[in-house]
């Protein structure tokens, strides 16, 4: 329930910030009465109203359920299941995309696959080399050979490695 | 019309187009059948693969993938009680019970037959209705198009019936995302924050791939669900003539219901399947038998969901208004290939339109052969563990998004939407309205502003013609449909009590 409150609060804060940004568009208003700021402001106003409503109603529900739990003597367990895994997965994806430019597709992708496979099922290490090879070959055939997509080659020595490996 | 049918047929029977239909149907069956890889996700992933193809080939691939994925959602539902897609859930109830009785092959056979019949029925209705509707739509001006877009947006209440406020926030998010970039009327930059990546707006492909594919992988990683393989041997046995004779009325009625539901914007194959099943139960002389493992319980929802899939193409092709996430993705595919669905498509690209009709017929027919083949090897495919499938999907997404414009900014957009999609799913904000907002936002805004400029800033122009007034009225009704439905139930209950 706290997550619900935080989610709607986040939407509210972002909407307020964007509404402020939209008001800056007013200076650019042209001859039209319905200028470039009208539609975004209308949308953001809706988002502010609905997210504020959800924040308040969720907050009331959360406080009520918390009070009931305390009255019943229940232990409130705030520890979320699987959040650590999701955080690591997100960082792995961000890291992969960040390294994609300097290291190139052919170097960074196996590193990412290994990281993700160890994260999802660390006990199944034996399949990792086959999975890396399989995924790389499929992607290379589809994007490199069939669709002629120039996948990132990386900089310096990594660029040379990508060229040697035929990317 | 006959001329275009012939041209469409000639275009589709070209060997490479036939091959594309077979590939599309095969991918669709695989994607629909594997839990966690929905047909919508498969369409999102297939769009980057269409860049190197021509518009006809691309759309044939996507429509055949779409049609077959709707069918395949029930395979794993019947075999393992794990529907591959939401639209396969209703058939699971009786299908799995049949499988438990040792009638899995019969259940899968009824599933194939009713899906194919439903799909063909829906496509025939699509081919008959769409050109007529397109003729009417030719009369539309900015105010009618604005009203149409509002009608499309009004369906959020049906899409997110569980929590209307969250569905509205979701659609508003989509509408906002569509405003980012250079304003098409004034030419001013909006919400670009000094980045060049956002000047042309938030790209559609990274948005949908992030929201549907990557977010789903993140969700599964968190839940650790579906990460172990399921082992089973399976085959399908098509129903006998006696059984077909027994089921024909039920299948045709469900197909008609499904087609009608599919045409309604925002109410897709899943609703079609559930309504198909509930109507079958209502009409049955033995409603108590449903859920115990009878072929009728498989035939009704499966005929309805495939018919709904064809029906959903009606508003997309004739009005350019997608009614579901899958058709919104298809609209994106049209736009990528320089085509604008709507009445003009029937005038400018009639052969393409009729090729789509023929392809949908063939894709549905191909299910008979491909499904039998795939079901045999299906157990092998779904044994693929998620620690291989998950990273594979993400890499496919990254490569696919990068392929759009060779722009790393697009990959970051995909990641942002993946994180947003993950949290939206986690806290029950429906994602489909966001996609509807992204697609319909520019149509609504541009036509609203054009209508206002033409009328000299008179807001009454928006309801000045009967069509626009009716459409706006329908939008309001659609938006408040859950409340109206609840009120209706209350009134009926009160009358019943008296």
C-alpha cells in the first residue's frame, strides 16, 4: 500500500514539475488561442487531479490498514520480495547499454548475458556458454546478416575485434 | 471490389509473401503459446524486423503473427493450465479438465478448429464492413477526427475497469508523451529539455518495446515465475464431423459475438473470449457442465477471440483508430512504412488492404497445419528456461531499438519506459491506455487545433455535425460505462427484489 502512495505521489510531483514547464511555453504563444501549451496543460491538469486523488485515498487506506495491523498486534513486514534482484537486473541493463558504445555489441553482450543468467538462476552455470553462443548467433544472423543493421562496434581495440569477428 | 480481391490474392500468393505469412504465423503460435511472451510483445519485437521489408511484406508478417498468436494462447492453458496469453484463459477452464481426463488431443483439436472458423468468420465480416465504413469516414473533417480520437480514448474505462482513475492517469501519460518534441502546428519545441533525441518526439518503438517486452522480463525476474521448464508430450486431433455438426451453431454464434466485440474500440480478444464463453453458458441447456471438461467450453471462447482479433482490424483500417494495444502497435507499423490507416488507405492502397484481408484468411487457415506441427514440438520450446529467454529478449529489444535510427538515445528511452512499465504493472496501472494515448494524442491535438483555427476559435465546432456530436456522446457514455453498468445492475436487482 505504501508503494501505491509513493507511485501516485511520484506521478503528482512529476506532473506539477511538467505543468510548470508547460507554463513556460505560454511565452511562445502565437496567433492561435489554442496554442502549443494548451493541450499539454490540459493533460497535466488531469494528471495532477487524478494523482492527487489517488495519493490522498491511498494514504488514508494505508494509514487505516497500518492502524488495524498495529491494533491486532501484527508485525508489519516492509521488506519486499525480489526487489534486490530487480535492482541488480536494472543496473545490469543500464550498465550494458552504457558499455555498448565503447566496448561494442560483440564484447558487451556476452558479459550482459552471463550477468543476467547468474542473476536469474545462479545454479545453472553449465548452460551459460551455450546460451551466450546461441543468442549471439541468432542476433547476429537476424540483425547483422538479414536486416543489415550496423550494430555498435565499439572504440579502439574493441572496434578492431568487432571487425575481425565479422560484425 | 472483385478486381482488388484478385489483386490482393495475387500479391499474397507470391512465394516470398506466402513464406512471410508462414513465418509470421509460426512466430505468432510460438509467442502466443509461451507464457510470458504475448502476441503483443511479439508484434513489438517483430516491428524492427520489418524495417528491411516492403510495406506489404511487413504488414503481412504482422497480421499473420497477430492472428495466430491469439489462437495459441490457449495451447499451454489446455496442456499445463498456464495460458500463454490472457485471451487463452477462458478455454483453459474446460480445456485443462479435458486434458486431465486424457482428452488433451481432442481439446487441442477443437481449439484449432474453432479458432480457425472464428478467425475466418471475423475476416469475412472485416472485408465486408471495412470498405463501407471507409466510404463514410471519407466525409470526416477535423472535428469528426477529434471526436473519433476522443471516442478511442474514452474506452480507457473498459480497458482499465479495475481502477478507472489509474486507467485515466495511464492514458493521460500517453497523451503527454505524445506532446514531446517539435509542435507540428507552431513549430515550437515542447519538453525536449535541450536534447536532440527528443526533438522528433518520443519514438514509438522504444516506448512500446520498453513498456511491453523489457518491463515483462523485469517483472518475471522479480517474481521468479515461469523460470522452470514444463515437460509434457502433446498432439492435436481435429474434431470428427459429428462433433463439428454438434458445435457448428455454437462456434458461429461465438464468432459473431467475438467479431462485434472486436470492432468496439478498446474491447479486444480477451473480452471477446470471456463474453463468448459466458454467452455459450447462458444459451446452453446444460450450463452446469461447463468447467467440467466439455468441448463446448473450448470452442466458444476460442471462436470468439479469433473473430475478435479480425474485428479489431475494422476501426484500425477504416478510421485509423486502434482499439487495443496490439492494433496500436500495428498502427505504428503502418506509420513506420509511410502508410496512414484510415479511409484514404482504401483509395491510395486498395491492393495492400485486400492483401491484408487475404493474408488474414490464409494465416487463419495456416493455423490448421502449423498448429498440429508446433504442438508436437511445443513441449521442447517451452522447456527453454527463463534464464536464457529473459536475457535473449532484452538483447533482441536493444538491437531492435538501436536498429530504428542507430541512436543510443532511443535505447535509454526504452529503459525509462521499461522501468515505468514495470512499476505501472506492479501497482495496477494498465499499460494499454498509455499506448492508446501515445497513438491517439497527436490525432486528437492536431485536429482539435485545426478545428479551432477553421472555426475562428469557436468550441461549438466540435459538436457542430451530427457525426461528431454522436461520437462525442458515445465517448462520454463509454467513459462512464462502468458506472452506468453498475447503476443498471442496481436497478435490475431492485426490480427483482420487488
